[in-house]
C-alpha cells in the first residue's frame, strides 16, 4: 500500500470491533465516508483520530420500525425530533411507517416525506408505502421508488386509517410487486367482535385480552397462506406470542420475524398496573409465558430483526380513559441502552444485538452499504460503553412526546457515539449538527 493509501479522514483507534467474524481488537480507517481499512494502525495517519480503548465499535445500528408522524401528526412527533432521538440512542438509520396524515399511499406522498427529511433528519432514512384497497394495483410500481424499504400492511386497525382487513384485498396487495412486505398481523374481524371487552374493562390491563393470542395467530396464519399463494416474502412485524413463533419457525423460507424490546422487557399484568395506558400498544404486551417464548426465539435465531416500533402519543392523549387512549410507545432512543443492559444481564450476547440491529436488517431488506463493519461499506458506527451505568430519564428524550415508559430505569451499557458516513452525529449525549441524514438505498431498486 502506498503512503497516500494509508491516509484517512478519520481513524477509530484500538477499540473492540464487532465484525462479521465476531469481536476483533482493531482500528478502522475511514475515507470519504466509507470504511477504507480494518487492521493494524502502525503507519496510519488521519486528520482526526478517536482513541476508543475500552469501548466497543458496532456497525451503525438500524431501527427498521419507527413512526415519526410527519406530516399531519407533528404534535406527537416529527422527523427532526424523531431522528434526533434515534441518533442520541445510537441509531444511524430508520425505516419510517406510513400511517401519517395523509397516509403514505402515492409517489407524491413518498416524495414529500423524502423532501421534508432533507436538512432536518439526523439519521439516514427510508419511508414505507402503505397498502390500501385504493393503491393495491399500483404497489408493484410504488415499491420500486427510491427511498422506500417497500410496502407495509396493517391487517388490524391501529393508529390511523390504514387497513387491509379481508383476504381478497390482502391477496391483491401481495400479488402486486416482488419485494418483501412488512405486515402488522392482527385479525380485524376478531378485533371488532371483541371490542366490547375493552369498553367494559375501562383499563389497559384488558388490552391483551381484547387483542388476544388468537387475534394475532389467526392473522399470521392468514398472512402466510396468502404469501404462499402469491409467492411473496413477508416480514412479520412485532411478533408477540409463543404460538406465532412456533408457527413462523416452519415458514422461514418466506417469512422473516421481528421482535421489539418492549415485548422482551415488560410483561402483563405488572406493566399495566404500573404504567396504565403508557404500556398500551398493538399488538399488546402479554404475560410471562409469551415473554419467555420471545426470548427463546431470540436465542434460537427464529427472530431475524429487532425494531423499536417507536410510536409516540402525547401524555394528554394517553390520559384519555381506556380504550379511547391511543396505542403505541416511544422507543427509538431507548432500544440500544435497553439491549446493552440485557447483554450485561447475560440474556443475549453483544454479537446477537449486532445481528438483530445491523446484520439482520441488512440481510433481510438488502440495504446497500450499511449494517456491517466491512471495507467499502458506509462508515456508520455505534460506539458503546458496555460498563457505563446510567439512568434512563425523561429529560434525555428528544421525542416530542417528552417521556419514555422506561423513565427511572438504571441500565448497564450506553451508546456514547453515533457516527454516520464518517461524521460524528452524537458524542456523549450531545448532538453535533447540522442534521445531514440521507435516503437509504436497496439492492432490489438500485
Ligand atoms: O401500538 C401501536 N402504535 N401499534 C401500531 O401498529 C401503530 C402504532 C402507532 O402508530 O401509534
């Protein structure tokens, strides 16, 4: 290598790097926003060097499910605050959901979101296109537009008006297009029939009874039947039940599986007694039997990806009497600290966190140049201090909602730097601007 070949813009020196081969003590050289070398730094020079002894360098972690509410619901969240929270929490890129106002249904809606993100998004980003009866036939074209990870289906109603309730529309949606489709699997007909349970209870503790195991399992079974019939790959979002995990393990050829930290860390009935509607989300947080089953599915690798399903609502909205209280928990900023804490408690290895939040998203969605410490990939890094003991506090939260259900929890492990395409965007809880997030690219639509 020539001397010039060893000149970098940035060197991350002497960290433990979580590479595709596992933990390696190495330095990383960055040039023009890309990883240019991983190895021995003796002769390396750079304009800037970060001395990282004692810290771990992970590939930039990616949150493949967030609701940033813009346009139309900016009183709950917006792209600036949502991505600020992401960067503060060690996330370098997000997939944003289409249940905004209006819903993201057309090329124009998608273009507007990409435009709004310019100069305001702190992280890289992609925006889902929502599936509906009205755009079903156009989805094959829409899913190929730049800046989208593809199509999202709501089989059960949640926040907003997006809904594909019946099998005929579901089949029509899946028949148009070829990319993997992300799906919220709850059975709308059963939800409708059981609504009186929620109304009669008047407390969020009834949420997992209204939206019961059968509601989730029925929808997931219907989805897989439709996916087989249309030869389509699906990504089953936020799986919450032991029964679905057992079922999905038999369909790994066409189904990928997501879990959320909320469902791994909180459980009923305690979460509802302590947090009330602040623990109300769809699909719901369930009892210990399911929580244990989700952990087994994480550790036997049935699960491909973890997302936060960051879905903020204001405190005032959440204070409405159940079931008028909206469903959804903020989480983009707390996911990495919570998972590092799980690592410190021996619940999963650090390498598995990297798999769920970087290698998994990259593999499942075919993200170009992200999610992997490898020469030629984007210089995206989440630098973590595995020994840091910190309290998660509402005051730290960037989300417009201003709170986290994990306020007051002490964790071991904290993201200390977020680096995106070679630029340090967060260091020691400080955001370093200006925001310069860019759209993600995908192999299937290059
Ligand atoms: O609890 C939820 N909230 N689940 C969803 O599927 C949507 C989300 C939201 O947008 O509020």
